[in-house]
C-alpha cells in the first residue's frame, strides 16, 4: 500500500511509504510545489492528514494562514485524486504512546517523537520537520 502522512504547517512535512521505500520531505513552500510533489509520487492509495486546530497563543493572522495552508493541502490532494483521511494528534500519538508527559518541555517531547521515527525508519534522514509526518504515515 502506498501511503502519505502529512503534518501540516510550515514546520511540518510529508512522508511517503511505498512498501520498503520510505521518503520524507519538509513541507513544500507553495501550494503549486505541494501539488507537484504529490503528482511526482505517482499512484497513492491513501493520504493521512493530521487534523489540527489553533494552538494556544496563536494570533488571528497566524491561525488564518495555518488554516489556509491546510486548505491548500486538502485541495492539492483532491486535485491529485488522492483519497484523504484525517487523524487527530491525540489519536495517533496515543496509539504510539507518545503523548506529552507532565513536566516535559516541548523540545524534549518533539525530540522524543523524532527519536521514535528514527527507530522506526533507520534508513531515513529524520528531522523535526519530517518526524511527525513519518509517524502519521506509519499510524
């Protein structure tokens, strides 16, 4: 099965699992770059897009830009003919037992997610931008 995992946002990424072949890239810069990347993958069976909302402390302009970016992702998937399902962070992180622990800083938690992705995909150059996408694709 050929699966895409998507962690939306400028600090996110896109992972592609095709059997034993796994790739991960930081989020492309423009909507057209996203669409072109999706087309370059060929036939894809499923995309799993992280279903996210506003983050505490984000201003209205930041939330608007983020939402616009998610819309671009959804439209690129639709235009590329790729079936998409969404999963909340609580669900996929919970299934990996990777929820943020009490007292754990955000960088510590994100590095723990990155370490898990690196263990699961030892032949992939995992970065903070691609770790969640890889885990979402694996989920």
